[in-house]
């Protein structure tokens, strides 16, 4: 049995939590229950981490959980696993090679948030930046430009006007250039979404495609090109106030948002992932949100323990 993406993500989160030094007895017991529940769980733990002995490696002890989680969930790590060569990562870890080359330590000047954390920052040029939970960004300002390299997660920026230096947000999928405006950027492994709140931004994808996005519009793109230009819902920035507002969106998007605010594993069955829903949900009380979802959709939410919850079709 070949582990699917969901199992890979869950294993990455367990590895990050257990090695961070933040896990208590209850979380370790939850991990053991998860590991024994499916042969694929044990398989992916062994392949991702060089076996369970890796969890006791002194070279990894107390590395910040978020650094581990960001690295294990990075697209490069995912690709190495799928290609069958992630054992190289395990060898590097056992050798204690935890430098920036492998993405285990924060980059210089990096701004980041942990699980369930939102933070506001004032950048060197006076721009206001807000990061959603589990997000990382590196400000790279020089005399020519103001660049934010978004490594993971989601940001909202209110750009200070400065005609001499353009303001650019960059992901692996492309660049978004503005002089003075307010916009939101969501980064995932497969694509980047830009939501314009004021003014406009020019997007140039890694493949060279260009698109100007105006206020009230949302653009989804990846490195190959433009995927969808549509009107924004107007609710994309509700997370700043701790709310998740959705209008006719698939359940998988809601669960992806909740994962940033919840310790442990939140498993979603593919059978119900595309169910559509609309509603207003609290991000800072994920248990309450899961209860609301169970009441409004044909799903069953099972709390195996506080750190492992699964969502399946209602029988």
C-alpha cells in the first residue's frame, strides 16, 4: 500500500511535534494509537524519518516544532518522498546536518507564526504585515526593491507608498508587484492565490504569464500559468479577526484552514472532501467548528483522542 498525501502530511506533523520537546504523555499516546491504526502510517514514518529511532536522535532534539513541520511539509520534501528518495533526508538528519541547506533553521530575518497564532508586524518601510497561523515570510529589502519571500502560509499586507522601490511578494509560483496597495496572498504547494483588497497588482508567474489584478478580484496561479481569475468573496481576510467565512466552498478548504489552528492530526476522508458549504466559523475554537460542521453536513467527526480527529461520511 502506497501512502497517500494525507498520510504523508499527518506523519510530518507527528514527527515535528514529537521531536520538538513540546509533546506530553497524552500526545505521545495519541501518536502510538495513530501509528498502529494503519500499516501505511508505520510505513510513512519509517520512510520519512529513517525509522522511529530518528525521533530519539540528539541532533534533532528540541528543534522548534514549526521549523520541522515547515520542512517536512515543504514541496521539495514531498517530491523526494514520492520519488522514493526521501531516505536522503533521514541520512542528513542523523548526521546532524541541520543547516539552512535543508531548511531546518529559520532564515535570517524570517518572520513566522506557530499553530493557532496570528501576528502583526511593521516592516522597515512602514508597511503593515499580518501573518496567519503556520506562516513564514522573509523580508528582503534593498535599494532597488522591497521583497517579501512567502515560504508558507498566508499573509495580508498594507503597502506603504514609496515610488522609488516597488513592493513585491514572491512565492515559488511567481511574483506580485505593487507600488502602494493592500492585498492578501495564500501559498500552498500546488498554487498561489492573490486577493486584491485595494488598488491593483501585476502578477508574473514563474513561467512568464502576466495578469493585472484589480480590487475585488482574486487570481489563482501556479508556476506554469494562470488558473482562474474571478471576483473575490470579500471574506478572505476574515481570519485576521479569528473568523473563517466561507461561501459555497469545498469542505477540504475549511479543514485546511482549521489545521493551522489545531495541534495534532485532522484527517479528512476523500469521500466527503468536496462537499460544498457556506457559513461563519470560529478559528480559535476548532472543536466548536467541527461540531458545527457535523451538524450541517452528512459527515461523522470522530475524536479518537484530543490530538487525532477524523472526518468521514455519515453512515
